[in-house]
C-alpha cells in the first residue's frame, strides 16, 4: 500500500452481540494491517456492542465508535453530508444496499471500498472472475484486502482484563486438559441433543481430561441436569466469583481450554475469538456462511448423515474429530 491512510471509517448497520463477536477477526486484521491509522467504527442504523459490552475488547483496536448515528436509511440523506465536516482517507462500506452506499459515499474521502452493486461505486475492484464468498466474515476480509492491498492476517491477541484472566485461572488451574462444551444455541433445531453431549463427556472424562460447560443465560435450566449426570464436570459461569458473567469472562475461561465443541451459536464465535481449537456442529444453518474465521476449526454437518436434524450427528463422529483436535 503506497499511501497508508491516517484516518479510516468502517460503516456497518448495527452490531448485536453475535454480530460483534463474528466481526472481531475483521477488526483485529484491520488493526494489524493499519497499526498507525485512526480507525472509526460507524454503526449507522442502530447500536453497536463495540460501544457497550464488548468495548473493552476493542479498546486498543478501534480509536472511535459512533453508534445510533441514524445514517444510511433515508433518500433525503442524498442531499446532505453525513458526519458534517468529517473526512477520511479510507472508507470501507461493509453492507450492500445501494442507497446506503450512495449516502456513505458522500462523506469526503480519498479511497472508498464497497462491494455494493458488484463494486460499482468502489475505488478498487477485485480481479476479473471474482466470486463473492458465502462466508460473511470472509466478505469483510476481502474488502479489507482491497483497501490495504495486503492479505489480511490476525496476530494480535484480544485484550482481556487481568481480573477475568486471573479468575478463570483460579477455577481452571494448570494440570489437566480442559475440554469446553457449549450445548446451547438460538433455537432447538440448532442444538445437538443434550444426552449426546452427556454421553460424549462420559467418554472423554478422566483424571487428565476435565469437561467444562459454557452455559449462557438461556441454558440455566439444563445446569441441574448436567450437574447431576456429570458430577465431575466444571461450570465456571455458574460458580460464585464476585463478577458479572458475560463475554469477557467466558472468553477468559475459553483461553484455558485445550479444545471445545459447540453448536452454531453466539458462544461459538466467543470461543473462536479465544483462538483455541474448535469443533462446530451444524444442522439447518450453513457453515459456509456462518463459520467463524479461525485458524484451527473443524466442522461436522448433519447433512453429511442424511438430513438437517442435529440428532443425525453420531457421538462417535464428534468424539473422533475432537480427539484429533486435542492430539494435534
């Protein structure tokens, strides 16, 4: 990249917790590619968790987060200038609605990168024959590659406060291998049967392997069942530790794991952001579209066993893949 931008703006619609977790690889790669650039994150159509619960994670990655900006929705915005007097060396438009792109493009800039209308409004376009990847995060990383003219890479580890790291280390001290289980998801159809997780845990448990369950607020009701069936399993998020549970503590816990198995869920992206080996189980959803961007990830799909129902995935297949991750 000949001229490194001094300022850059990234436009998104909004960021719920799942969106924010999924986009973390893009944020990390952008900071890695542009270490000296002042990066502004603009959520034009709603709030962003980067200005809320996930703000500590991006504090050294993003210089500014503007959310609820009310920019990018109305035709009348084509006759005004968004962000008033602001201007940027680089703008990356991560969405594909043409009206929104035309509005964002009115912000003064030197380079504008957007995949909208097949890159019609973008300062740079991919080479001929480019096919849009199904993966949403890969689409964003491709925009970053166009903008920086560098192959995106993620080397900088996310910053997590020492209080979370120390508490996680207290509950999961050095010694055994810890294997994470995340049995929840945003709907029953995306959940591998709980009895399968229990059976898998019984097969793996030993003096050298401890099972750690990562349970979100929606999984509180299954905690007593798991505790009864698996008395030696660990539940760090259900223990009293003097802190509010949330993504930061869950990620600190995940860093203590040797590997993890998860349904397709928000927890999956949280575990992936911790940079540990991860096995993800898919039923009706698409791994091509929603799989996290992670160096060491394996997937098992129900469709490989004749349908989209999660119960089609055999315990034996999950155990085999998980053992491979543990032994690599």
